[in-house]
């Protein structure tokens, strides 16, 4: 599936218009939030999930707390 997004000026910012087919595939609608993450091959757009946000925050906390241990294990 391939979609082209059009960028539009919204006040002092820039917004994007999403084709209805893309919104349907993402199972989102106007007013919903999206998460954009960088990946090795570009960017990934997914519906925002509070549960995933909690998991990411927990992972960051563990990585921060055990930074030295994780660094030693990575060697």
C-alpha cells in the first residue's frame, strides 16, 4: 500500500492531510492521536496507544537504572 500525504499550513505550523483509505487502514479518525517513530528505513506511523506508552516509559526507566549493567552485558 502506498499513500502520498499533502502538507498544508495550519497557523504557524504545518499539517498533513491523510487519505480516508489510510485512516481506515490505521483504524483512526479525526481527533485521534498517532505515534511516529524513526526506524532504519524511515518513519513508522501507528495509532497512539497509552498501554504501549506505559511500556516504553517502563523500559526507559529500567535502562536508566541499570545502565552500567546493560552496558557490561552488551560487551
